[in-house]
């Protein structure tokens, strides 16, 4: 079922996937994209939605602003803008479902930060699921990613050091108040390096977006969330510092006194949580469905 959402003055194209006809509706979830351009027909969300609908969960997926059939421009959004957008999608989803349906948010990678901000702001979120979400700032995560991802992509130790040095220089300039345009111009000679695309910032708009979020601290939102949280990481993730993130999620859960949270690391999968084939690892689906079943059954009827 196709829907149209309104957010930030833009029209966003969305699709609501229902469980098979005759199946009992167990709950529903809004799927929130990670970083960069993305549409509702991204293979990752299609795969996840197909699994969840089989288990009785409706899924709402939508094109990010400026992607697919949606208006606007995701590069002009703040994290708060994205959180508002996800809450508006949640409201649209609720209007299509029975009043007593348990409805929550699921975010992948950067989307994990977004759904936590949204849940911290609104009591209408019944649960939150984070796939491959970082517990540290984007700046700290990016340095970790470059240190691990570049060697895996065949870059030398010297190239990795050079890339990290550029990131640190970029961060220092940004923190001292240098405008995005000046930083972009200063990196002109580095853009010919074969590693530069992996650092990001090949276009001014994308660089400006990154500069605006580098020092975001996810811990306040994590501690402000009152609904149950599920977080899953892949053991082979080269983008997110797993041990540090897991410790922060656990600490925040304890401080918030959330007793239904679950955090786990799935063996033999990376940032995309994919198994040996192209799809999401079966263990990720199984853990998600089992946790959702427990959480949904505990939600009071509204």
C-alpha cells in the first residue's frame, strides 16, 4: 500500500507492507534509513520487510528526502529533522492500524541514532530497534572506520595514516569555526587520492552535512529513551567500534532503568548484518522477531 508523508514541508513517498491476508497483526515498525541517499526499495529494507511481515509485523518504508519519489534534500537535514520525520512516519503508520497495535522504530547504522532521538522525544514510540548503531560520536566512529575499512579495501598503512590525518585536520578546522566552503577548498589536492572517496566529502553539500554531525553525542538520547531497546551488531563490523558501543548502550540502559533491553553481537557478519548469502543473516531475524514478540505482548492496549 503506497502512502504519502509530509515532513519539513516536503512530500515523502512511502509504502506500507502488511502481513499476508488473514494473518494476525503482531505489531508494526517504521524502517529508518542510515546515512546517504536511499529509497524505500533498498534491498536491505525489502529483505527485512519480507521477513517481518511473514511473522505478522507491518513495515512502513519511505524514500529519503530528495531520493526516489520524495521531495526535499536529505543533505539539508539535521538529526532533529530526521527524528521529526520518523515520528511523522510513525503517526502515519498508526493511522492505518488498530488502536492497540504495538508500533516502534527501527534504524540501521546512522538511522540508529535517529530512532533513539525520536524515542527520547516522544512517548508514542513503543519500542526501538538499532542495527549496527554506534555508541560513540560520528567523529570517533569515522576514525575507527578509516583505520579498519581502508586496509580491508586494499589501502596501504601509509594511505590509511594519510586519510586519518585529513579527517583530523577537517575536524580541527570545523571545531575552530572554519566554514564548510573553506574546508572543501582546502581539500582540493587530496580529492585525487584513491582513498578520498572513503573519507567522504567529495561534494560540498555532503561535506557540510558531515561537518554538522561529527560531534553529535548519542548518549543523552540513549539515556532519555523510556521504551525497550534492541541493539544488534555484527562481529565483523569495520565501521563501528563494537565493544565501546556495546558498553555505552549497556551503561545507558542501566541509567535509564530499562529492563526489557537486549544487546547482542552476531558472529560472522559485518556492518550490513548479512549472512553468507545476500540477505540479512537468519540469526538477526530470529533474535529480532523473538524480542519483538516479548515486547509486543507486554504493551498495554490503548
